[in-house]
C-alpha cells in the first residue's frame, strides 16, 4: 500500500471534489456580484448588545442567544428573545437590514448595558455563531487584551475554513484589537462618503477595507435614530454587501469574497492593466545572460 502523507486524502482520485470556477476578474461587476440580491437565505449573526426586533428599521429576527456568566462562572446560553441593552446591536442590525433586507438576522448578545462585556463571553458568542451555521458574522466589537489573542485566532481560523465570513470593525483608537487584526477576517474602518455601496481597499493592512462609518444615520433604542461615528458602523455596511453577494453566489469562500470586494472597491484604477506574469530570469534569458 502506497504511503500517503497526512492531509493528502482530499486529493486522491476517489475523493477529489470538483467545483465551478468564478468568472474572470474583468467580468466581476457590481451587478454580477449583488445585482438583484436581497440577501435571501443568508444567515447573518450580529454579535453585540442584542437587537430590538420591534424597531421598524430592523424587523424580524430569526434567532437569539444571550450569553452570560452564571453560578461558578459557568456560561449560560439563553435562546429566548431578548432586547438590546444599549442600542449598538440594533444600530448594526439596521444597517445590515437596509442593504440586505431579506437576510436572516440572528442576535448573539454578549454585551451589557454599558456596551461592555467579558472576553470569554464574546468568544463563546462567536463560537456559537460558527457552530450554528451562520454565513456572515458582524463583529463591531473586539478586545485589546493579549490574553485572548490565541483564542480569537483559533476561532477566526475555524470560521475561515468553514466559509463563515467574519466582518470585523477595527479599533477606533490606534491599538490592535482582536480579532480585527487577523488575516482570515474581513477587517473594516470608516470613511465619510454617504453611500452604503462605496467601499475602498487598503493595500497595506491589517485593516483591509473602508466603508461608511462617519456621521451615519442609525436605528437606536426606543424606535429612535441617531447620527453616530465609529468603525463599528462601517463593519455592518460591508457585512450587508457580503450578505447580498452570498445571496447571489452561495458557497463562496472567504478568500473569494475578499477577491470580489477588492475588485469592486471604488479606489481600483481600472485604467491600469496588469502585466502578465513571467518566469524568474526570463528577461535575462532574452539578454543572453543565462546559458543552458
């Protein structure tokens, strides 16, 4: 019997999976990506302070879980409908709903009345979203505590390999926060252009994309609206766009989504044509510097 190294079974003739190719890059347009889509069939988790489903700009919430520490610090998972403790989750949900009105919203409540929470509760909420079949997770929160670096890194990698798109807001201060700095997430900071479909690509990450997050008109508590600024509100704009893309193209991987978002970013100079790749040393061969 031929020895096969670990992880090679997926590439054996009897196990090899075939899949449809994407269109060539030059044919990827906004209309191809999300035209006609309302995000139907796409599950979007808002990991936050809860969602007020009675707010007219949010509407139906398909599922709930509220996580908190109980007796002996054991985590308690309550799947009964809940309210928003602060307003932040409702604001994010309202943005997503305005872009992808038919998506399925799930409220994963990990923050309390002061819009703060514990890292292990946040991690448990993200784990719940990954394990319960979400397609997109909006994470307009993060932790700067280095103790949680590896925990969130593992969760982000697990989401990546399960094709769960984590859309993460960068810290509003110039301090790294987790999980927004990981390469496996889609990290977002703010711009001020008042168009929910305008987004930019940053060729020098860790923050990869910019979306509307400055002076944003948002749903809030008590059926009210507020104008707010923060990277928290840029993230759900891109989460809504991703939900619309997945509505048209179910099953895209995270790296395919990143490629599509990069190609459709408003700062892509489409007058520039990339040169075809060539082999290392090709020019020197033409000059006669390399002998056979």
